[in-house]
C-alpha cells in the first residue's frame, strides 16, 4: 500500500558566525541558491505535481528544489515555512510545515514528514538559538560598544498552536551577562498592555515564551520591546524592538455577504450575458491560499432547457449565461446554489460555504398580440355617443400588465369620418369599440372596420407581427325616431313696430330627418313672453296676435324672441324647438318728455338759470335735436319766462322780468322731436322762485316762502311751536312736583278719628340685636311619647309625631343662645341630607309637632278687665296710632 507524503531534505543551512566582526547579524543568501530539496510521493510517479510555499521570498521548482527568489537577510533565529504539493488533475493537496534553525554550525540534513511539526529544540543547549542583540567589538583597549544595535528580524508564530504552553520562541541575551547579573523584560501590547501576558520572558535566562494559542484574525502582529537592566535596575543595554507575526492557518470558512442574491436576465439572452455577482469573504490571510476563495455552481433548479444554463467565474463570482434558450413563458425563475471554497477551491482541504442565487427571467416583447377571432360584430343606435359597440379580445403570452402585454388598437380603414375609437380595458386588455361621433342611419346603415393591435413596447429584435394581429369589425346602425329640427335656428326677421294684429310675419317650418318614416309634424308655442304671436299648427305660419311695440320691456336690443315646438307622431314622439327673433324697426310713436320736472330759481334774474332737456323713448332719428318753446297761452308765461337754446338737446329757462315774487310756478314748455312726422309734447315744470343770498342760493326763509306761505303764516307757525314747547315743560314740572308730594305729605285725616288698621311701609329688613333674643324652648319635643304609642293602629293626628325610626335631628338646649339659631338650622340641614328615608329630590320638611311640657302658661288665663289695676298711660307714649287704645283703657275713670 502506497502512502503519500512530503519529504524535505536540507541541502544547506543559513548561518551566521557570531565571532566574526565583518557580519552585522545577517547572512545574505544570493538567489537562486538552493538550500533545500522537497520530495513528494503520490504513488503515481509524481507526474504533474506542483509545489508552492506560503512565503513570497521562497519558491519550489518542479523538481522540488527550494530557493530564494531574491536576496534575503536571515536573522539568527528560526524560519517556519509551509510547503504545499497539489495535483492539478485530482485537485489533491498535501502540506508540510518546515522549520529551519539558523545557527553558527552546520547541522546534518534531515527531513520532516507530512502533517507533523518538528519538535521543540532545546534552545538552552544550542548557541544558534540565542540572539545577541547587544554586541560589542574587541579592541586593544578592551571591549568597545558598537555605535548601533542589531535589528532583530520578525519572529513568526503559527496561530492555533496546541502547545504545550508556555512555548519558547527565542532567547535574548547580552554579552555583558558574563560580567554582571542582568535581568531581562519585555514591554508592549501582549506583554504589559492589553491583551496582557500573551508573551512572557524569563528575567534570568532571557527566554521568551508565548503563553496561549494565537489567533491571526484577532491580531496579526505584535510589537514588543526587550530591556536589559542590572540588579539595581540600571539600564545595561538600549531597548530593542521585537516584531512577532502570527502565521495564518486555514481556520475560517468563506462567508457570503448575503445568503440570498437576486438577479435578472432578459429572456432570449445570448450566451455570455452577465447576470449578477456573488461575493464571499474569508477572514484568513488573503495573500495565502487560506484566504483565496473560488466559486462554483453546485445545482440549478429547474434544469430546463439545460442543466447548465449558467456558469460562474471562479475568482470574481460573476454569473453569466452559458447556454441559449431562456424563455420566460416556460421558466420564469431559476434557483442556483453557489459554493465558495478557500484554499483556491481545493475541495479536499478547503473550507466551503453556500448561498442561493435567484435569477429571474425578465420579459421581452417576443410574443405579438393576436386576436382570438378574425371577425367581430356590433350594433349601435343612431345619434348615440360614448356607447361600446363591440369588445375585441386578444391573447398575448408576455408578462401581464407590462408594456410588452398592454394592447393598443388602431382602426386602419372603414371609418373616414372618425365615428369610432377603440379604448383598451386596463384589466382585461380587451379593445372596446366606442362611438365618439354620432352616426346617422339615413347616411350610413353599416360600417366595415379593419383594426390592428400592437403593444406599447416595440417587438424584440427579429420578432415579426402575426397575421392574426389584424381583424375585421362589422357595425350595424339601427334607426330611431329622430326629433324634427328647424333648418334655420335661430331665425331672424326684420319689420317695423306697430304692425296691426293678424299680420303674417313668416313661416317657421321644421324638417323631420326620418326620411324612411311617414310622420306628420305639428307646431305649437313654447315661449312667447308678450303673447304677441300665433303659429299655425299645421304649416308653421307666424301671425301677430297684438301690436308689436319696440319700447316694450320684453324687447332686448330691439329684438323680440319667441320659441316654438315642432313634434312628430312617431313612437315614441320626438320634438324639437326653434327660436324666432324679430328685429323691430323704430317708428316715431313716442313724444319727448321734458326733464327735469322740478327746479328752483332766484327771484331776481341774472343770478342763475334752469338747464332743461328732453327724453324720448324712440331711437335715432326719431329723437333730437329737440325744439323747446313757451306756449302763447297764457300770456303770463312768455311775459315772465324765456328759453335760450344751447344745442340740439339742451336749453336754458330763465326769468324775463327783473323781479318775480317768491313762490311755486307751473311753467308749460312745448318739446318737439325730429321724427318724421315730428311729435311734440307740452310738459309742466314746477319752478320754485325764492330769495337768494350773494352766492345765488335760496335762503331758508326764502325756501319756505317759495313753498307758498306768507310772512304771517310763518309767524303763526313759530308761535304755535313755542306754545307747544311751553306746555310740554309745564307738564314735566307738574309730574315731578306730584311725585315729591306723594312722598312728603301727611295723612289727610286726623289720626284720632282713624280707627282702621293701617299698613306702614318700612325700608329696613331687620331689627336690632334685641329682636334676635328668641326663646326656642317652646319648640322642643316632648319627653315622653306614651300617649302616642298607646293609640290604636291607623289612628293618627296631623300634629302628632310619626311612629318609626327617624334620623337624629339636633335638640336645642332648654335655654338656647340667640346666636345658635344658625348652627341649629345647619345641623338640621345635615341631618336631612343624611336621612335614608328622605326622597331623592328636594322636599319641604313640615314640622307639625311642637311637643308637650311647655314651660309657658296657658293663654286661657288672660281675660279682659275693666278694673283700674292696670296703668295704660304708657300707651300715650307710643304715638298717635295707639292714642285710641290709650283713651279706651287709660281714661275710664275720667269718663
């Protein structure tokens, strides 16, 4: 049985001589000098086996010779390399860890089997394992310190070491330890700084240890400083820097950024079309095989039309199509399991992880819409709009409710006037043939339409329209009873106003559009505001029923409008309306009217005048210019007044004489228009003549005088006003005096003769303090209730105390204090509020039992006596109202 193993043979060893003076602690190996030979036995003749290391400074040839690729400075310490042999055919990988010790003496060649680390070497027994960072030169005068210290090369420590711990790394010593006792220590992160005590050093021997397993992902390197002091703590050597690097091991699986990736690719895509990228990260060192991730597709679901529809770039993670035949109508989605493996994809040694890539096949317009049938039919009544005539159904295998599926319909031929349009139902994608312009049965009884359907999105490249994307639509028009219509609507005629009744104006007839129906049309009035017209029900002849007056309120801008109705006898009947407009030409049938109707003027001329004009209901040329003149009768008009023409529409009226007595005068004026024949009118203007001030304005007295009152009348009116005011003043004074007397006058009769009771009014609400001394002991309850409890059941007086449990109402003391009456009332109120037998509403508490055992004597002992034992003279001091009583009792002996 063949066993596979890696053998390492050391051809030479890098070393330094610590006793020579020309070396500065480094030995330079010159490339490509081989120093080690690697041999691998794979039981197959080692054909095609390749070697590699985890270091960029060293390479292994195909024959197993290890060499340095460039000049490398090696410190006097250990060197750890990982050598990997892998077969590209079987993808098998084998590894071996090689540890080299750099010392002063050459050692025998050896080899290290696969998978086994070299055992720890007793560094205390080998001088080559000891670092002398502090070095001195020997001179004739003795030891001389070198100007600079050694630079210690990095110390490599593999992560996840199993120990045993503490594990020695290196020994540091000074050449002065032969003269004095030296103590060694280290400082820095991992020693005396967090994380604490990862590294330790023996203060006497200078051996440095690692105390626990290392984790490169937690910390990849450490920087420490080594110190050498004497027993008194004095510095013997300068501190040196120590760099410790953690060698990576493959202890982390690749981790995908997402567990589920979503991508899409168009259907029909060519091979090599990019789909998506998946990414996995490995926490191990990316410069070594431990962190180099490779991808591969594990499974594809469904495996249609091929089991390998996609491929993935092993290094970048890009997924692309590898085969043709993607069809969304067959497979809408693929689920691909992607595996990421480190160690450059070596499934035997690498760690793996998986993720899911969901690839959605997106739709392209590779299926043209097709009608489900080649012909469609529909029917529409004439004169109807926004009516759906027919529904056109199509089939499209593309993704519903997408631009590749949404249908657009066009009418190719058969509708030159644009009576129809086709709208798309957004839910069903059907085409709805709709009437947008009314059709006329008498013009077109049927329509033959050719329609075409397409998508919102253009067809994909290379896809042709189907012959089933065109169909024919036959639309029949049904006849309906149409309303008669007036060909000239609105109809306008012109005539003069004032035509006599019964005059024929015009014939306003309607036309029935139903040429294929034998129907009669009858006419009637629908609107005639002034009731001026009549219409013949058979032929539509319009005649006047009254005189047409242009000046009527029913006329707007010289036009009179009337509406007529034309109705046929179809089933159902239909009717139409027409408007007749009559333009009335004006004739001179209205005389002008003088304006204004009233005016005022000063009694002396040349102070002011009256501007007059005229208003005529007619229009030009039957209006101005007007002629204003005074009539010859009565003669006083022309004697007192005169008219001066200003222009064709205005004139001035003024006094002819030097003075005219104040008053109101009716001045007649004849106004004539310019019509043919002209019309005139005699209008009266009331002119108030009054005295005026220097500004030409009537004075107040003058205005009154002008109203028709003389001086005597004005004086009489003023006297009446003064008398009226005096009477009002006297009445007010009398009322105030009467009120005062009512409060101050004495009794009108003698108090001695007044034996009637009198009601006296007092304005005060209460008496003094002596009025509040009440004796409430008479209201106390009896001490015993035997006389009540012993009565027969059912017999009870109103003034008796009720039998049964009652609340404890307060008891007044025998001799209460007058100030306690308020407390007594408040206590009684609280007792009533807490009484469970009381009604839930406010009620009147009736106290009808006063108790027995009153300390007051009986009033029956009081009787009238005529003896003179009682002196009633004090009644005389009580005022006149008690005088009669004093005379009855006090003056008996004198009588």
